[in-house]
C-alpha cells in the first residue's frame, strides 16, 4: 500500500524573501498527522529571492542537507566552511553538538530553488561535520544514483544514520527497481513529475511512502526527477 502526500496539502509560508512548502510540520506549521516519516523529519521546498537568505542561526543533533535545484546557494558555518553551491550539488551538515550557519542566495537577479531536508542522527552529541556531493559527468543523466548513505559507498556523502538517499531520473522507457528490506520504509519525494511509484501517479511536490518489503518499481517521463529515501 502506498500512502500519498499531495503537494497542495503541504504547509505554506511566504515571508517575501522566502516562499516555502513544508511536507512535515515545521516552524509555525503544525500538523500532528505529518510529523515526519521514520528518521526523516523535514522536507522543505524553498524558493529564496535574489539577495535573500537565512542569517546565521544554530542547529544541533540533526543531519541537514540541501539539494540545489535552480540558482545558487552560498553557505557559511562555524566549522570554517564557505561554499557557493550550484544546481545538482548537495551539501550535508551534521549539526551534532552544535553548529551555526547561514545560507544566502548570492544572485542579485535570480531566485534560488532548493530542497532542505533534515534526518535524525543515530545518536545525540556527535561531532559536527560537513561534506558535499557533486555529480560526476557520467551521473548527470543516470536513472538512479546513490547520493547519501551511512557508509559513504559509491562516492555518496556520508550521513550518521541508517539512511540511503537516491537521486532518480525515471523515464517511460524503463523501470527503476528498488528492493526495500523488512523493517525499513521508503519515501519518494517528486521534484519534477510525473513519477509512478508502483501503480501510483505522483506529480511535482507530491510524495509517496510505503513500508511494504520487497521490490518496488518507479517510472516517469522525460525530465522527471525524484529523491528516494530508504530509512530505518
């Protein structure tokens, strides 16, 4: 059975410089029925106005990553990291015992479009960490790429949780299989649709989840894109 979270049902906040859609409860948006999925706690789809951004603020005990969809994102943190990330890049920050960071759109003319995602770590009080994932040329159009994992295999960014995150680019020409082990859950967040999770059609911003072990099949159309989370 697939549970659907429609884009239009998400929380919404418009701060002028930031237009944000909340898949799960976040900030002033509270919905007891949508507090997360297993270790996945936050999925925010953010559009940041030119020159806008999040000033320096603290986090702790959360694994936080951003996937850049359009525009650019300038990152600075108390660990000494400073980067400008481009579309296709992923940054992963383990807040651990505490970190401060800022995220800004450095462009004076173009908005930045990102997904900001929080996953609970396997333990509290870990040392803060920072890493990035950048697509290799041969991965630019690959149908399924592991971008985040607990062990950093296949060039993925390493997270302190038993979570695998895949970037999918499904088409109508082929099926992307994913085998879900017993005791785990699958969350599919659609970036550009349509995407089918088994027999369920999902559009941009929609999500589908299942905890049924076994093989699942994902299909799409030209230009479709999604993130697949395989979680404890």
